[in-house]
C-alpha cells in the first residue's frame, strides 16, 4: 500500500521591500493577508499556488501557538511550494 503524499507542516515567508529591506520567517503554520480588493486570504501549508496583489495593512501569522502581526505595504504576493514571497516598493 502506498503512503499518501505528506503535506509539509509549515510555510516560509519572505517580504522584500525596495525601501526598508526585508523580513524572512520560517515555521509559519498559518497566515492571513489583505488583498488589493479588500478581502482577506488565509494560507496554510499545502495551499495551491497563487499570485495576488496585496493591500496596505497587517500580515497576521501563527508560529506554533503564538500569533504575530507585522505591518506590510501593498505589493505582489506569490505562493509556490509552501514559500510565500511578497514584493513591495515602500
């Protein structure tokens, strides 16, 4: 009997900003970000690939049992293979 593919349990996040440097985080178990249309997108490990425009606001994420919030500027977000990249210009 074959084992089903295992879904990785965490995400990696990179926020890249031309103006203020960047942020790299690992071990994220869930994340929420505000999209350019005003809605919120929730991401967990194993999420389908996506490209989206994001809005100014807070990026909310969980590492283990701890919740964190980081301010982010609008930009472009990509998600592939449990790696989230957000490119901003501020």
